[in-house]
């Protein structure tokens, strides 16, 4: 079959008879192709922030997330924020590599003399100094930091809300770790189940602590007002399958004159999830 340009040879243009009809359109398109987008690194969202240890006066440099840098994608039912390209929860524990004092950022300062004494005697006396010069923390390293943070909170007899908040954020961290497992890995199912079990344990302890705190502490609590905390407790109760607790608190939010419409909408969504879970459980 003759080509589209066959016959041009008679005009002395035989070398053009086999030209690609759309080659002219392809080349400009290829030439205008955009360069590959730069790969986003976790380090792009972090910087070193300096602190002085309350216990040993040692100098600390903690990896900290840049404010407003990361894009918020969504929030889970229990208010866990999910960001693009980074897990900020990994960087909310400040740890002194010299004496072992560790606390969430919001609780790092303000220790009493008795709390400092307890940490020095129970933690610092046995703590082995660690090297803290890392660009990022792995999930495993971050979980260890949270466990050290929780140990400090127990030793210093922190308020129930502080211990519950540490448990909550540890549970969130384990969930994030589970969501980011390699699904092609040979031990994926086993590892995922182990992390879910650990997450559930921390969530249940967070619920227990917040239920105790609401009986004895004033608001704001862990940076949350009363309605937000009530919603969080209801969500944690639902996750822990304490459906009676979740149902009672959700009802209180829905009839509360002080609850903003946004929180009532969230409570309605939570109620729908609760009803579905109760039905599933009964079947």
C-alpha cells in the first residue's frame, strides 16, 4: 500500500515520502514536557529546635515540624490528623539524651521539685545516654520515645489527662505505622495484627484516663474544650466497644445548647457509625 506522501519523488522529494504524519505534533509536545517534580522528603518539613533539660540542664536539639508546612488530608473519627508526606506525631516527644527525661512538647516544662526528684531517682539514675543526631525518626524509634515519655509521666505522677493523652498519641502512632506497612512483605498480616492489638491497648488506656480526668480536672484539657473532649471520649469508647458509654455521651452532645453545630454534625456521624457497629456486633 502506497504511503500518504508517495509520488513526491517525482518532485525530487523522495526522501520525504515516508515522513510520519504526526511527527511534527509529537516533537513540540515532547519538547514542552515538564521536568519531573522534585521528590518530597520528610526532612523538608523538619527543623532542629533547642531546649534545656529541666532535670539535668543538658542541651537538647529536638526535631520539630515546621508550622503550616504540611498539608492536612483528613482527620480520623477519633480526631487523629493525617498529613501528606509526613507523620507529625513522631516528633511530638522531647527526649533528653543525657538523663532520659521525656515529655510531650506541651508538658515539657513546669515540673515540681518532687517530680524532678522522682525522675532523677527512678529514670536518670539508670538511664544509658543515647546519641540523638538524627534527621528523621523511624516509627520504631518514635514508639520507643513515646514509651519513655509514658514512663516519665507515670514516675512523676502526672495528671490522668496527660497520661491518657500520651496513650492516645501512641495509639495514633501505631495506627499510622500499621497503615504504612509494606503490603507485599511476607509478614504483613502478622505485623499488622500485632500493631492493631497494641493500638487497641493504648486506645483503651487513653479512654480510661480521660474518663477519670473529666471527673477531677478542669477545662481546657490537653488543649481541648469540654465538648471536643466529650466527643473524643465517645469516639474512643466506640473504638473500644464500650457502646453504652459512647451512646450516652453522643446523646449529651446532641442536646447540649453549648455544643457548636460542627461538633453536633460530627456527633451525628459518630452515632451512625455506632449504630452500624452495634448491629454488626449483634449479628
